C-alpha cells in the first residue's frame, strides 16, 4: 500500500534557505550553493579600472594620430622649405663655369619665406652646397589632457642640395 502525502506532511518539511536572501525556498537547487564571502564590490572596482584603462587607450589612439599628423606636417614643411632654398643658385657662377652652387643668402630667405607662408616656425641653415631646415610644431591633445599632457611636440629636419637636370645627388 502506498502512502499519499497529505498537505499536512508538506507543511512540516524543512525547506532550504536561499544563499543571498536567507529566505526559505521550495526548490532544492539552492540548497548547496553558497556565495563567496569578502568579494562584495570587486566587480565595481574592476569595472572602474577597466573604464579608466579604456579611456587612456582611446586617448593614446586619438592623440597618437594627432602626433603622427603633426610630425608629418613638420617634416613636409621642412622638406618643402629646404627644396625652395635649394633652388636659389648662384646664377652668375653657373653661367660662367657651369658649377652648381647655392647663393646662401637667397637660399635662406627663400626657405624662411616658405616657412612663414606655411605658418610653421623653423630654423634654416645654409651653405654653398646645402640647405638644412628644422621645423617644430605643437598640437594640443584631446583626451590626454585628462592625465596632464596638454600638447604634443613634433619636429622635422630636412636637407636639400642643388642639382642640375639629370644629375644624381
């Protein structure tokens, strides 16, 4: 003979407690589960550190691109200014002897005029054989300002020598 459980037997059964709330639950699935102690709030701290790290990474990517663009601009201006200076030949000497040599004064002025028109500060050094231009640009940062880096500095240096058509430098 099988015994049927009555509603009275069901009421006296001891139910397991839920690990978080401590309330008794009808399901057995929570009976053996326990939460680790002492780890309260660790996910929040991890998330905060992760957000800061991601912001720094985004700042490096964004402002790194800005720095690369500034360096490219500085180098481009230096190369162009040096080429402008290298075109200023000592024409009387070239016409008389065929020797290619720079007029240092005109070469320096041409390079400085190019830099002034481009709005980039720079230093020009000339000899009778070459023009060397060094430029410097400063670009403000966008996200790295949050960690105290206000601007990025970039320099570019280029040297140009005069040649005649068909002559290899």
